[in-house]
C-alpha cells in the first residue's frame, strides 16, 4: 500500500507535466464576505477577502481528465495574533495552516505570506470539484486571503475550463458505432502525428491512417453531436503570425554610417558612401504560421517604398533580392521624383527560404540631398481566385476554383466531364453544392483540393446562412514537402449524371468517389482504390484538423470502434480499428457547428449506402 502510493507520487512529479493555476480568492466570494483593497495583493485587482472564524470560501474548479491536483500555496496577510485556515477538497480534509503573528499597527495587512503546499496531491476524475477554504480559528481581526495556487497534472487544461467557464458534455459518446464494426475487416492503424499551435487557422492535428489491404472507405459528416445554436464561423488569426506585413521600417533617415535598425522581424544595415548608400535588409520567415490554405512563406510579396519631399534632383533606388538558389535578382533602378513618391516592386511566389536568412539589397543615390525614407515594407501579395462553372442541375452545382496562389503550382488538376468530353484545365479545387431542401439556394457540401484534402458537411441547417467546414481528410497516399502532407491529384473524371467521380493521382493511384447528401449528413463512399506506394510507409487516409484548446478547436476527441474516447492530441500514440469518429465534447468558439467526422474502413463488397 505504502509502496503503491510512493509510485503514484513519483509518477505524478517526475513523469507528468503539471500546470499551475492561480485562483483569485475574491472571485469566489459570497455576499457575506468583505473585499479589501491592498496595493501588494495580487494584480490586477489588488483585492483580498477578509475572513473570520467559520467563514468558508468555496473554490470550484473543473477537470477534463483524470488528474493529480495539489494545493501549492495560499497567499494571505494578517495583522494581530495567528489564525487557522483549513482546506477540504471534495469533502475530504487535506490540511491546514496556522497564520503568522504580525502586529504592525495595521501595516501587516499589506505584507503577504505564503503557506507553501497544503497536504498531498489527489487523483481526481474529470468534472466539477470544490476546495473549501475554512477559517477554523481566528483572532477578532480575522485574516485576509489573496490567492490560492493549484497544480494540476494536465498541461492541456485551459484556464477557462479550469474555472468551469468552458462547457463540455461528458456524455457525448459514439458507442453506437460499435454495432457496425465487422470482425472480417482487418483493423486500420491510426497514428498520432499532431503538434500544438496557438493559431486556430492552422491544421495542427494530423492522424495518419494506415491499412494493409483496404480499397473501400466511407467518410460521413454529421452536425456536431453537442447541442449549440451558436454558429461562430469567422476565422480568428489572433494567435497566428502572418505576413501582413512581413516587416516594416518607418522614418529612416539615410546615411551610410548610421547604426543598424533591428526589429523583431528584420534587420536593416547601412554602408557605402554619401553618394551611394547601401542598405541590406535581412529577415527570416521561421516564425510565420503556415495557415490552412495559403502558406505565407511561399506566396509572392510586394516591396513598397515611400520617399516624400524629394527636391528637383531625383533619388535613385536600385533593388536586388536573394533567391533560394543564392543568386541575386536585380530589379533595376527606379527614380523617386517630386511627383512620384511611392514605388512598388513585385517579388514572385516561392522566392523566400522558409528557414534561414532572406535578403533584400538596396542602393540609394540621394543626389546631394537629405533623404528620409518614410516607410519601407514587405507585404504578402494580394490574391484573386477565379471560379469556373462546371455543371449544374436542380440538385447540385459543381464548380472549379483556380486559386491565384496555390502551393503546388504549377501543378493543377484537369477535370474531365465524361458525359460531354469537356475538360477544364488549371483547377486547384473542385466544389460541389447541394440544393437546400427548404429554400432557395445551394450549400457547399464537398470540397476537394489538388493535394487530396477533402472537406465534407451536411447541407446548411434550416435558419442559418452557412456553416463552416472544419476537419478534413486527405484521400490518397501522402508525401510531405515543406511540412505539408499531400497526395497529388492530376486528374478528376466526372459524370454528374451517374454521380461518378474518379480521382487519378500523379503516381497513377486512383479512387472512385460517390457523394450522397442528406439533410442530416453527407456521406462520401471511396471505393476501388488502387494505391501504388508502399502501404507500410504511406498512409491511405490522413485526418487533419485544428485543436488549440478544448473549447477552441474543430475536434477534441477520437473514438475508435466505439471504445472509450481519447483526447485528440494527447494520451495515445496508435489506435487500431475499422471505425473512427472525430468529434467534440466541448462547445467550441471556433467553427462551432462544423461537423463530426466518421471514417469507416469497408470490407470487400461491403455495401453501406
Ligand atoms: C494595483 O496596484 C498597483 C501598484 O502596486 C497599481 O499600479 C494598480 O493601479 C493597482 N490596481 C488597481 C485595480 O487598483
Ligand atoms: C463547502 O462548504 C459549503 C458551505 O459550508 C458546504 O455546503 C459544502 O458542502 C462544502 N463542500 C464540500 C465539498 O465540502
Ligand atoms: C510525425 O511524423 C513524422 C514523419 O514520420 C515524424 O518525423 C514526426 O516526428 C511525427 N511527429 C509527431 C508529433 O509524432
Ligand atoms: C513617421 O513620420 C510621419 C510624418 O512625419 C508620421 O506621421 C509618423 O507617425 C512617423 N512614424 C513613426 C513610426 O514615427
Ligand atoms: C533617374 O534620374 C537620373 C538623374 O538623377 C537620371 O540620370 C536617370 O536616367 C533616371 N533614371 C530613370 C530610369 O529614369
Ligand atoms: C528624374 O527621373 C525621371 C524619370 O524617373 C526623369 O524623367 C527625369 O528626367 C529625371 N530628372 C532629372 C533631373 O534627371
Ligand atoms: C467522348 O470521347 C470518347 C472517346 O474519345 C468517345 O468514345 C465518346 O463518344 C465521346 N462522348 C461524347 C459525349 O462526345
Ligand atoms: C508526378 O509524376 C511524374 C512521373 O511519374 C514525376 O516525374 C513527377 O515528379 C511527379 N510529380 C510530383 C510533384 O510528384
Ligand atoms: C466480392 O464480389 C465479387 C463479385 O461480386 C466476388 O468475386 C468476390 O469473391 C467478393 N469478395 C469477397 C471478399 O467476398
């Protein structure tokens, strides 16, 4: 018994990273508690609670997983004789502390003390818990409590969830899928390959799905099983590092001997002579977030320089930049005059290196005048996509998209319409819209990108204008370049009358798709796949999504074969089964109504539609 307990404690402190939460005691006050203002109390509110004998503060918190919880500290102040504070966790006494004696004519109230850890860590299940902080003894002047620090062995726990602000449904389950699992179908291997992110517009969740033999699959998109009528759908780039601008320098007075300028994003150095000032701008794109659709590190850019107040003599500027192959590309000389005070230069897609230094080199000839460069900045170039109409009838509309910037360019897809032999070049995305049964218009139910990325969702629910896609599945055997997994599609054969879609990959692999849309779900049958790459080393499907924190994610759990659900990014490395559901338990502020995704490995000749 003793030994076992030692093991658990050892495990707790050595193997699990814990996270510390500060509970401002005044946030948990009830009507009878008195708040005090103390300049040395914890920021930002500088408040404490003044407590007397038998006063209780109920500190409620929530857990997402089985976690060790330990009270690490109580911060308090006292003036006068000592008092006694006891801690009860979920009804069980865990420890107490006797406060220091501090008699300093009232000054003691602004001098704070720490108790250190109270009691031992406790293993608690997910859900709501309560620490009761009770003053069991006190002098007539009481004691002031400021802060309680709690350590939780769950590094993924988010502050809002810890404070029970986030709502998670513990009872969302997909155990019903168990009945559809067929013993005759060998299991697929689901391999965890996710990373963490602060940017909600980046796909950080990646689960590779390997299978030795399967040729048929079914992907189903349902409205989320949690119940919410909120439809948050705007992208949120707050935690992302974007290229608008890559960097900017303002009001730079020109001189060959002035000191360098270093910003968080770039370095500007000066040399040369008063006649020819050389400026070198060095910058790295390491910190940029590769967002879902357009990777800012790859897209072309615009260099913009403003030099107002040029006199009669011209200011000549020569621009060169270093390409990925280390060659210098010279963009020539251009003049700033009293009329033309702003100039731009376009730098093509895929110029900059993702890692390491990029350089822009300027030679400025001020022509015997004082020059102040009002601004010099590098931005991502603007983009404009082109829509190509491919097919429509009463039920569906099929459209192609030629993206202005596509990271696999110049590779694109050819779409062949088999019914009339018409073909469409330069397509990067194919989109299928389905008629909304209860009204005018169509809603997007299926999208496939040239890299195999597929997104599905049911038709827009009644009463809403549109619902965002969330998670995606890459169909086909992926390879990775620049950190992006892709399965290169070179051609799609399409027969809208037979609802026939055939994907032909660059490596001559192929799959046939059939799309079925109902008002509650959209199903995609993927059948007769022929894969040319090694199935041991190349997944056949790849699940991609975003998880920043519970409550800010497009997916937070996975269940395989209806077993106990696992958190999407932690606590497992490989899972085996024939059916997986990717879903959310916690109401998310990101893409709130984007669908739950089910992936089903079908046996030979298994019919499910
Ligand atoms: C808290 O105290 C700090 C100085 O310790 C002061 O700058 C700040 O304004 C105070 N905040 C409030 C809300 O009183
Ligand atoms: C905490 O204290 C309150 C008030 O005394 C009591 O009602 C509640 O049951 C206590 N909670 C626990 C978990 O002991
Ligand atoms: C994902 O897979 C790649 C390639 O197999 C591997 O190098 C990487 O470490 C994996 N990442 C995670 C988070 O498992
Ligand atoms: C640069 O100078 C302009 C014009 O004098 C002024 O409006 C602007 O605020 C300055 N910018 C910075 C960053 O100092
Ligand atoms: C720029 O101005 C200089 C004189 O300052 C002139 O010699 C040169 O031809 C001009 N260059 C262009 C491209 O107009
Ligand atoms: C200044 O440059 C403009 C064109 O860039 C050119 O037409 C003009 O002649 C130049 N002025 C002088 C004084 O060289
Ligand atoms: C399409 O082309 C094929 C072969 O070139 C031909 O057999 C078929 O009749 C054509 N179909 C139509 C609708 O033109
Ligand atoms: C596509 O396939 C061709 C021929 O097999 C090969 O040369 C080419 O490198 C492939 N392209 C990509 C991007 O994989
Ligand atoms: C699948 O169906 C085909 C033809 O209907 C049949 O020849 C084959 O044996 C079946 N395969 C399995 C595994 O049942």
